């Protein structure tokens, strides 16, 4: 009886190539698993038939979109985690959940190994394998890109054609893309040349370019409860409805496209084009609400946590004790992050148009230039004297130091000067 391997299957070029390669090089029964994290009907259509035709014995298609949003996207949003100040972590967030599904099915099927299509140069090999090790360290891992002789996407296409496998694209169109409900990434081909301007009209799938966005601005309101979005334009929605609605609105107005040179886990730099229309709107609104609801020290320390949270997620350490602990801290900060944020969208720009919260720490009677009962301008003098005391003491010390130096080292020319 053949041993079983569970293949993370997307129906794209890499995983289509892997099925015949596994059959030719391993005595495995191949169980293909497609994890639906919101990549869309185009990628999921006829997926089972394609996998069976390529040589898989069984196919699972698991819909985990709601779990993805509620258990991975929302915690990352609440943390305000952004990698290298630009990347909203779209690919990274899905990998631990996909790995979790793969492990569950491997255990259900009694498989001895999990196979993935991540390349030996990329981040995803690290993310998948760290998650698998965290969840079931007994499972073997097969990573064909680290083993086979195929060196490029062109080689993979030729490999498939030689085995009678039809592909719906050519080498000239074979961008490496990753799509889920949060984002769509594009890599490969001319994108790999950082000296070239990207033809966004050719590349983008979720979003308009600014030139094609509406000529009339649109106002958008997002309501949050304890850091989690619950309404769009006053209408209560579930997590999936919120993401679908905001993706459509943000994409229409060309919001959230990033052209990024990033530092990969494995040490090299890479260039990617990321579309995150709905996610960008959520980050903008959530941050605005935090500014009005969190005190200075909490917000400042949370910013440090956000950077570490982003690094952990990017580096495949979602299931680490530190990430779990940071999420508990973040959750405690979100208890008062409740309110409504209004934004104005216009040709790629998203500007604030009003923030309200019952937990707002902004108090107009204190902050206004008009004197209120809660603030006495005369109190500032004593505060400044105490706050500036270290500077005052240092200035006195430097003055005394200068006088000591003058006394110890008199001007050598002074004694030779004539007295007039």
C-alpha cells in the first residue's frame, strides 16, 4: 500500500507541475488540498478535475475564509502590524492557517508527509514549514523546488507540456501571484527589474489605477467595536461582507496599491506589487480611532509591539509563544477602541473626514485655544521648570566647567599684552 503525501494545491503552475513530479520520483499516493482563503471563483473553478487529471488520487477543497478573517486578519489589524512600513502582510497571514488545514488532513488521512510548492528562494517555505513543525513535528516535508532540476517557470511549463498537461497561460503571462480575501500580490517577469516602471493597467486585478478612478470623491464610514470592524456606511455586516464591500470600494478608488522592495527572510531583497484595497481602508480607519482612544504611553508602546508582531508574522512565527503573548497585550489595548471613522476617497488618496468615539481621550475644553475650566495656563510655568530641570542643571554644570577650565588654563598671551 502506497504511503500518502498531502500536497498544498492551488492549481497554479508550480503545484500542477509537482503532481507528476511526485509520481515519477516518489512512491506516494497524492492527496491534493486546496485551502480557500478567498482567492476567488476563477482560481477554484474546476480545481478538483484538474488535480485528478494531473495524477492526484483525492482532492479536498476547504473553505476557511471566515476563520481566516476573524482569527488571522482581525488580530493583525488590531496590532496595526505593517512589515517595513509598507506591506500589510497579506500572503503571510494566510500561510499559518493553510498549514493548519494541511496538518489536519494529513492526520485524518494518515499521511506521512506534506508537500508544498514554495521556492527555495522565497519566504513561504519558511512559513509553511515552521507552522507544520509547530503543529505536528512528526510529519515529513517535501519541497520540490529544493530538489528538482527545474530552474524557472519556463522550465516548469515545458515540463508540463511534455507530459500532456494543458496550462491556461504562457511564460509571458506567468506572473507569480497570490490572492486571498485580503490582498493580491504580483511577482516575477519584468517586476523583478526595479529600474522599470510598472504598467499597473496590465498588472492590477483588484484595483483601478488613479487615472481610471472616479472623478468624484466618495465618503466612507467604518464602525469598530473593540478594534474589530462591524459596520460599513452604517450597515452591520459580518467579516466576509465587510472585506468584500471594502475591497470593491477601495479598488474602485485606486486605494492600497504598493510597489515594494522588501527584505526576505532568507536574506535577499525582492520586488513585489501588492493590492490591498479594503485592508488599507481598515488600517487607516483603525489607526485614526486608536489615536483618539489610546493614551500616549500605550500607543507608543503598542507601536513597538506592532513592529515585532509584523516581523514574527512575516518570518513564519505565528504559532510562537511570543506572537500569542503579543496578541493578548493587543487585545487588552482594544477594549476602548470603539467608534466611527469617516474617510474621503479620491484617486488613490484616503483622507480622514471625522472620528467619533464614546471613549475618546480628546477633550475640546482642554485642547482648545479658548481657555476652559479644566486647564489653567499659569500651571504650565511650574511644569516647564520641573520638566526642564535636567537641562537647567546640565547647563549650569557646563558653565561651571568652562569657568574651571579658564582658571586652570589662562590665556598664554594675556600676560604679554600691553595695558593701555
